């Protein structure tokens, strides 16, 4: 994801140093599931924690937070469309209740 963001002119190295860019492995994030589907509560708790970390690093009131939706693509590529749809629904709901934008490349 970082190379794509850099190619769009974003200072990813500066964001990494500041602590406002947090890189996670999409394959690891989607592993947490319940009966083959993402665990909604665990996902929301995780997103909340990540938003708090990134927000604290920015030190601005109500900072703009963005996440990448790579995990859904990985699930689809594995033939698990049901889990991808569930993950997308959870993330979209979270985005409507928080100052969060989901990046899709």
C-alpha cells in the first residue's frame, strides 16, 4: 500500500516516523473470524484501537483517518465472497459512525 500512496504524492516516510501511518498485513487481519466469517466485535475493537493510535500521533482534533480495504480482495481471491461481504459491511458501518475513510485502489 505504501508504494501506491507514495505515487500519489503522500509523504509516507514522514507519516511512518510520526506514527500516523500504521501498516498491517491484510492477510493477518482477516484471520480473526467466527465460523468462517469476520468477528464483527473484534474488528470494531481493533479499528477503534488503531484509530486512537493514529489520532494520538497526529495530535490534531478530529483527524482524518483512512484505511485500506485490501482484506476483502484477498478473501474474494480465495473464493470466500461471503466473508468479504461481511467484512465490507462491518467496515462500512464503522466508517459511518467514525471519522474514517476506506481507501479502495
